[in-house]
C-alpha cells in the first residue's frame, strides 16, 4: 500500500519527543464521514533482547473476520527503551510491513496507544498520519486514571490524563480484563469502541491483533532458530 506522508524517524529521544509534539496537532479525533469499514488491518510488533524487531499486518474482512491479506517485515532497532517513545522501536518495521500489503485497508487497529499517551501521540497516532487512514489504538495496559467498567461485555469506563478523557476501557468479554481503546487518527471514540467490540466476538483482544500477534511470535521463533 502507498503511504500518504514521508515517515520521519529520529534515532534519539530528544528528537523523538520534538517530533511527537510537532505532529500531534495534525491528529483528527473525529471523522465527519459516515464510517464504512469493509476491511480492517491489525498491526503488531515484537522484539527480542538482541535488537531484532518483527512486524505483521493482517487484513481481515470486517464482516466475516476472515483474512484477506498479510505482510511481515524484519529489522533491528538501536533506539533506546524509553517509556512514551516505544513507537520509535517499532515504526520502521511496521511501516515496512504495511508497504508490502497488496491491499489498502479501511481501518488500522494498532497494538498500542493512540491519544491515551503523555504527549497525546502514541503509535496509533503516528501510523494514522503516515498512512492517512482511520486508526485505533488498542492497548493491553492503561496509561492514566481509568474508571473500572462493568463486568458485562460492552461495558466501558473513561480513561483520563491530566483531567482530559483520552480513551475508554472496553470490556470485550464478560468477566475478562478490559482492553484500553483510544483514537489514533481520523475516527471518533464512540466509533473506535464499537469497532473494537465488533472485532472481538470471542476473546479479549480483537481478532486483528490476535492474528498479527501470532505472526510476530512465529517470526521471532524463526529468528531464534
């Protein structure tokens, strides 16, 4: 798939923070168009202690959740492990995987934060600007204060940072720990939460994330052999 902007990827924390601060004003936290998502891509990355990084992009039919296209990439990272800047360890290989896709999905679902981030610019925001596509961040852990949702599927609780609502904890399965959803780019929070629920009919994580995660684990095992 073609990307809408050149990826600027600094190699040091200071420059990375400056880039996040500069780009975050371009993030759109809503979408005036009626959502019409026929295909959804899940994005995930993984890395080992040797600096190897792998990424996977898995495109599913939004209705059947059957796979349409997949792509993977391998690389190495020298960017330090810094909270709030983890995206810069994953972006190069994630972008490489996206470029290998033969289709352009209608929606991206990232395993990471969107605006629920100290500088309101997590991985999902960055990838949304790079691709020009509506993008959602679905994280396993929460940053900020979080109201505990009810125990039933579909229950939600607000995530706040510095008094601002930046996302929602979404209970995708009854009695199971929620996932933490935030806008990445060009989508509103209500639509993002609805899409995450639709993509999670059986398990805590969306099917997009589950399939991309499986590919990443396979790639890392292949590197270790």
